[in-house]
C-alpha cells in the first residue's frame, strides 16, 4: 500500500523515511512548538488560522524558522493532497505541524541554533477514541496537577512539551481510564483539558474560562462566534468547579472532535439530557458550517469496529 507523505525540512518523503536527528532539540528537550488542524469532508478547516497561530508560537519561543507562512501553507497543501486518497470515505485527516529549534549544536547554546526543523504530516482523525462520548457525554475529572501559570509559560503558545498536560491526564486516567481532564489554574479557576477548551451553560449564557489561562482554541473562537450568531450571550471569565456542578450543560471543544458533550464532573452529573439544548444547537450550527454531521461521522466509526474485529 502507498504510504502517506511527510514534509521534512524542505522535502516530501514517505512517512517511514521521515526521520530526524536524535540530537534535535525537540527530541532532547521538547524545545518545539506545534499546531494541529483537520479536514471536514476532506477539506482543510481554518488552515490559515492554524498556521498564523503556529507562527505566533514560533515568535513567542523565538524559533529560527525561515519558511514564510505562505510557504508553510503551500507545503501543507502539498502534503494533504497526496495523503487524502488514502483515507476512507467517512474519514478525515488531522494536519500536524511541528517546528523545533533544530539540531543541538556542539556548544549546546541556544544562541547557536539557526535552523529550525520543520515537519508537516497528516494522520486520520481518531474517531474511535471519542465517538461514544458524542452521545453519552464525557466524564470529566479535575486533577491535582495545575495548568502552568502564564507567568512561567504563556498557555497561548502551543508548545510541544506537554508534560504539564500529560501528568494531569495520567492522574485522571489512573482514577478513571475513560475520563477527560479539566485542569484548574494555580488559583483554582477552571482552565482547560489537556487538548481541548471547556464551555458550560448557566442561565442560558455560554461560559468559558478566560484566555489568560488557556490555549486560545480555534474551535473555541468559532463556537463563540456561532453562539453569538444564535443570540446566546457568551461570558469569558474566572470560574470554579462550583459553576460547573450547578451548570445546565457543559462540553469540551477542540479541533479533533469539535464539540464533545460532558455528562459528569468529578462523578457529579452536569445538567440533564445529553447533549443539552444549547450544545445541540451549537453542534447543528457547527455541522452547517463544516458541511459534515460530526456526530454521525464519529458514530459511523463505532459501527465499523465489530466488523474489523470479526475479520
Ligand atoms: C491545551 C489545549 N487547549 C485547547 C485546545 C483546542 O484548540 P483548537 O480548538 O485550536 O484545536 C488544544 C488543541 O490541541 C490544546 O492542546
């Protein structure tokens, strides 16, 4: 079977040959930034917004990247195009960019790093990982590990070193392997999941943690626009678990699954029927925007599972 291609430092190579140095600072120190977009109906969604956020992450972390955003977009399309036919009809692709500070020089000095490592790859959206929660609603748990404060590392930068998030997930999954994390900031305010933003509904208002503690998700921004277009007020601020325990609805939001209804926080039910009425309207508005029924698409992958097992 033909392999997917990967863009690596100026060349398109088969995935199995896309290798980088063991001395790359991304490998040695997690000295890297990344971004992730996806396709809907095989069409990239908000590609330019993701590339612009990648470049903001690069500027903040001072990555020595020479490629312009326009060239990055061009090379991204060159990766997507040959990889798309390898997808099934109901599949879509994740699009993943990684920029590292390059190979560690012998001096090991950050000042001697002049050539970023640039990787663009795709892989299928992992629908089976989240599909069943689309209708049941996810279980969410707050770990003791707090989100890195903005005074240490600005959460708006999408840095590849996810140890803060990974430790939070490990703690949550030790208690409930199927649960999702909802990290708090150092003051106990709601922050975000390891790979998603968080929303809840209170008295008809859509509430979400303020931008200073979180990655400013492109899904989050799109949902805020959709909610306002539906006439729903949106409140960004500092909230605590109390606000979610007493909420009418809640959901997680990220590129991979768009909107994932939440059923429980720390074992306590959130709201009633899942998805709640506003979550449902937002999912419908999202479907209209991207031209895909995101729930049906995810569920179709669950139906495939028993067949795959039988074979
Ligand atoms: C920590 C974190 N928060 C939020 C998000 C959601 O961002 P987006 O909607 O742009 O995918 C992500 C996405 O990977 C993330 O890693």
